[in-house]
C-alpha cells in the first residue's frame, strides 16, 4: 500500500477476524439505514480495491483538550485504499467519551472534504461506531444517490475519544479498526467488511517493555519451561531434650 502524500511504500496494518461481539448489530444498523438512501448503482469495482479486503493504515496520539473535561483525549486518524460508509473502533480499556463528528481530509491536497460521519456508542464502553452522514452543508438526510462516508480511497478520517487514564499509562489504549462499505450492484444492496486493523499504541509515549508490540502482534509470553528454580535451604533448629522429672 502506497501513501499518496509521500509516494512511500507502507506496510498494511495486521488484519484479523472481527473481535467485538456487537459487530453484527452495528453493521446491520449501518446497512439498514443505507438501504433507504442508495438510489444509483455503484461505480465499477473492477478498478477499485476489493471492499472485503481493504488495507487501512492509521495511528493514535494525544488529542485536543475538551472544554469542561479533565479526561485524557485520544486522537485517531486512518485511511483505507477504498471508500467506506462506516467504521468501528474497539478498545481493550473503557472509553469514557467520544467526539460525534470526525473530519475527512484529502491525502492528495490536505484540504478538508464534505464527506462526514456520525459516531455513537455507549459511554463508558469499549467501542465507538460511525456511519456515513450527510455531506457538510446539506440537510440531515443524505441526498438520493449518496451513501455518506468517503467517496474515494486515501481520504484521511480524524476523530477523537476519551479514556479515564493517562495516555502513556499501562495498559496503553490500542484500538482495533473495522471498516464497512455498502453499495448498490445490479439493483441489489451489497455489503462488505474489512478488518480489524490495529491502530497501535499511542505515539509520543516513552518506550517501555511493551513497545514494538500491539494487540494483533502481542508480546511473547515468558516461558519458564526447562528453567531450574533455585531452592532455598531451610535451617532446622534442634529441639532441646526435656529433663525427666521422675526421680530414680
């Protein structure tokens, strides 16, 4: 996968089978809402990446402070090699807040785009779910023929959520990303899903024993097999014999 802003070859994030138990209902909700909005066939997918096998790249770092909140803000950003209509971030530590409206920018120009997402989720909880919203400056319902979400690949999505611990405190937050794409093909609504992809541990934190690993590439467990354990010597205290009280 090539980063168009630098023309640099980058290794795609590790992919794995979806892990969050709520993936089914949130995907159904996204697809169900899109079914009422889609009115025109999708572009030919012969020239696009397979939406069931996207590659996505992203990261997390310290976010911008939220007025009235003392919680740690975490900023996430990612892009994929194809358009998406929804996504989920699933964390291993509780999320205590989330920003409802992430931004979308073009990797080619660096300029903000009209594509939008609307995010929701339980707080505190372990996931945030985002569905494609109406283009910026339009009504609350996407116009006929639009899906919401990104219209092209390689557009960067940036959002924010909050956690109840300091960013660099272990265990550090390490969210998994799953993306979805729904479109019309020959008059039939087709749904696709790719991921999860690991966004990794926070950038800007000092290195520690867990650096270089993530949830899909975990640190190997230490094995004690074949190692001899040291035995501590116990000193035995001798018991003094009791003098007989019997008279001879």
